[in-house]
């Protein structure tokens, strides 16, 4: 595969029609591979964000359970993290674990 960031190569391609046509075929393949790599990276980043959100929710729930074990009154709030398709949904709850206001999800 040709290096399309090489200025010398690009100048040669601009001057030679036959090489340019062959290079464009390689360019199409490199663009497709570039998109595939970028999509894989985005999917990996989505998983990282989800894991971070779940980890933060776990810390919250650990604190809630520790307070309950000490006999302290809980704050009656909660959090839930779900992966839905390509998005992480974080829901906050107050006094109930049913969504009363759709704006509580983002």
C-alpha cells in the first residue's frame, strides 16, 4: 500500500496519469481500512466510557451499602448505568426506582 502522506509520491502521481489511476485504487482501500480502524477505536472508546460510568456507580452503591450496614439513614437516591446500542444510559432516581420524568435519563 502506498504512503499517501509522502509529498514526493503525491507530486509523482500528479504528473503520471497511469500511476495515478493505480494509486487511486490503493487509496480507496486505504480509506476503507482507515474508516474500519476508526470505527473500531470509537467502539473501544464507547466501552471505556461505559466501564467508567459503571465503576462510578459501583462506588456510589458501595457507599450506600456501607451506610446501611452502619444503620445510617439512606438518601433515597439511586443510579443505574446501562449500555443501549452505541450509547451509555445513566439514570438517576429519587425516592423510587421507576422513571417518573423522562428527562432524568441522558
